[in-house]
C-alpha cells in the first residue's frame, strides 16, 4: 500500500505520537512545545481536508487495521459525515491551540499534550467503525478533557470537574453495559455488521437488543447533554479555561454524531426511539432557552448556547427526514464553529472587567477570572482598536447564535425550517420545533444584546483589555470560516444533503465495510 | 450458576448506585468502583456462562465450539478494567484537590443544611 492509503490512520496516530512527544519536554520550553503542537494541528487540518475531498457520497472509504477484513478485524471508516467532523475538530483544535500560545498554555502544566490527546480521541471516535473502539476513543477524549477542564486549577474548576468526571464515568459504564448487551444479542461489535444482523434477529431477542441500544443511547445523550442528562455541561464549560472550552464545543457534538450514526445505522429513520429524540431534543431546547435568558455571565451563556444547539440537533435528527438531517448537519458545522469562537471571545472581553462586575450575587462562585494567570508576560503584538474589533466579533457571534442574516446561523435555521415544513400535512411536532427554534433565536438575541450593552457601553469609562494578535486571529478565523459557509451556502448545503441521503440509506455504508461475498 | 452471577452483579450494581448518590466524595469513588465491577462481570457474562464442560480438543473427535467460552468479552473486560482503574485514580486526585481547596469532602464543595 502506498502512503496515501494510510491517510485515515493519520488523524489518530499523529496527535497521539505528538502528545507523547510533548510530555518529554520541560515545561519551560513553551515556544518549542507550542510550535510542535501547532504544526500537528495544521497537519491534522490538511489531512482532514484531504479526507473530505476524497470522501465519496456513494461509498465509504474503509481502512482495515493490519489488513484483517471486517467483521473480524478493526476498521476505520471515512464517509462524508466522519470527514466533516474531522474538519470541524481540526479547525477548533487549531484555533484553541493558537489561542492558548499567547497566554493560557502557561496557566498549568502540559496543556499542549492534553490538547493533542483530546484531538486524537475526537478523531478516533469519528473514524472508528466499531462499537468497542468507539468506547475506547470516548475514554481517551474524556480523559484528556478531564485534564483540560482542570487546566489552570482553582476552586471553581476543581469543583465543576468533580461533577463532570463523576457524571461521565457513570455514563461510560452505561456505554459498556449497552455495548455488551448488543454484543450478547447480535454477536458482533462492528457497526456495519450490527446493522446487517439486527433486522434478522428473532423476535424474542429484539427486546434485549433494543434495551441495549437504549442504554447505549443514554450514555451518548449524557455526552450530548440532552435534558435531563445535561445539567453538568454549563458549569463545567463556564469554569474551564477559554481554549479548553472552545475545544469542548465539539465534545458534546461527539454524542450527537454517535447518536446520528448509530440510530440511522441500527434502526433506520423513524425506527426505535425517534419520537424520544424529538421530544428530548425539544425539552433540551427549552431548557437551553431558559438558561440563555437566565445567565448573567457570558461564559455560562456560551454553555447554554451549546445546550440549545445540542437540543436543536437532536430534535432535527429525531424527525428522521433526510432533508432535515442535511440542514441539521449544516447547523452543526455553523454552531460548532460559532460557539467555539464565542468561548474564545468571552475570555478576551471579560479580561479587563472587574471579576463579578455584572454578577448579581448567586453566580459569583463560578467566576474564576483571576485564577491561574501568572505574572503577565508580553508575547506577540498587542493590536490597536481593540474594543472595536472585540465589539465587531461580539456582534458576529451574537448574530450567529441568534440565527440572523447575513451570517450562516440564519441560513442554517432557514434550511431547517424549510425542510421541517415540507411534508404535507405538516406534523404537529414540526410546528412545536418551529416555535422553539424561533424562541431560541429571540432568547439568544436578548441575552447577547443585554450582555453587549453592559460590556461595550458601560456607564463608567473602563480599561481596555490587552489583546494580542495571536488571540484575536483564531476568533477571526473561526468567524471567517462561518462567513465562508454563508458565501458557499449553496454548495455546502447540497454536499450535506447528499451526506444525509447516504446516512439515511445505510446500505452503501454496510456494503463498503462488509463487501458482499 | 447464572442465578448466582446475576445476584452478584445486581448486589454490586445496587450498592454502587446507592453509594454514587451519597454526598461524600469518597463514597462516590467507592460507588463508581463497585458499579464498574458490576459492569465488568456483566460484560463477562455476555460471553456465555457455562459450567461443567471443559474445552478439551480430543484427537479424532470433532471440536465442539459450544464448549469454548467466547474470548472477545474477556478482551473487552481487560480493556474496561484498565480504563476504569485509571479513571478512578484520576478521580481520586481530583477528590483530594477538591478537599484541599474547599476544605470539605462534600461533592458540591460546600456543606448543605439538608
């Protein structure tokens, strides 16, 4: 095999190796570590784009580890959805790592190694074609995320992480129960093989298989932060350091991805659990709306914006219509990039403010602005017109979250609603989702508007935060990527519609992994 | 055989869940360990439990695969044990840090009146 044939392995092996390598260097060699880490993230981006370029709508690209054919060997599967998620991961990883080099990498030890392990876990979870390896990569990305959530230490982070770790460990145990139940019934862990075998199960085993899938689903939905399983998300993400939180923006999407992939593969659209996904997604959406309106700190607002996007995605996926799924995938890309940029921006905006300036009492405990930032050390160029740039980025983020034109948040919501209202007659759930989606936009607009007025038009003159070019660039790049998604909305939506079509007819996926004998 | 194993898994999982819902961090750690033992045994049980049938291969007699335990769940259990062991160690470190920073071993970092 030529080197290019091994490309699907690179997004997993490279960050693992780089992460291990970074452990060897002394903490004082910041520059060297940052350079290696950035180079790795850049390469990941290039590899992900190459995989996306080569991803075919009709058939998935299958990489058999060690040449053992599925279902006996372990496979990596690159289809369009996996490639899309890889690109999003690389974009957020690159932005977070670049952001951290200005300042945050010095807030605690081994930031870059943890970030690389996180990327390896994320990429592995998106690429694997095997339920147990999905578990292993989940654990890898969670283990790294525990370290990243604690990065910078401080009481608030440790307290939030304690809950985060306990909840996710329990969810992982549920994952194991679900996966082993499915194995016990179907005798395989390969996703494609499961998809082929489940319909042929005798009726007596059917209930057991569905119970296993349901337990597995609970574990995945904890990660996707579906109500009532997602209470851990906003405090943890609000307490985490900015670059870690930006990376976490894709973490909850791993749960959504796994639900989308496994549900459509194992049960097909409209199959077992679809209504639950719709109602659970709408409940999550409602919870997120209330949370967005109630948050007084920007970082909590960003966390609830993530809950809103999870709810929207789960509900849209649960509808089980290929057109809706395609629009949801566009929304996924936009909201991941947008919320990631927002997490980074929040830290920049909040930097100059008195800790607790806009906090009304109760939530002061979560504020950890003054933690872990050692003596200031100028790195890079401080940029002029800081407030204007920050304000502009803030407006962009607000428009993205609220789904207003001209940014792609609008295109995403419009595409979703158009697809929802297409069938005749329009189902009741679609109307409910429409109302909730519009309300979520309104809530985001009110909350960001309120925060923006407080921050950018204060009554007393305030000190301007010192922002370096290296910190502004990642935010600008993420927002620029969103803007590019608006400009190229037509081709992007068409591409994602094809992706959704392929997901809704999983025969091609199954036949790519298990060639008919 | 099955009944004994099922009872053991149930007892472990039940007590683990109860401890998991307790307010002290150490109880949570012990609860998580107990649940993970239950889950490990559960995975093991998915590979078919049977007694009194030794997997001998005899010359001239056709091999009967029903006498062999499924090796895959055993491999899965090994992986799961290693992972849950490492995660418990990590949680213990966080627990100690939380105890040191907040001065209490309550999971919320502060005593509640209830």
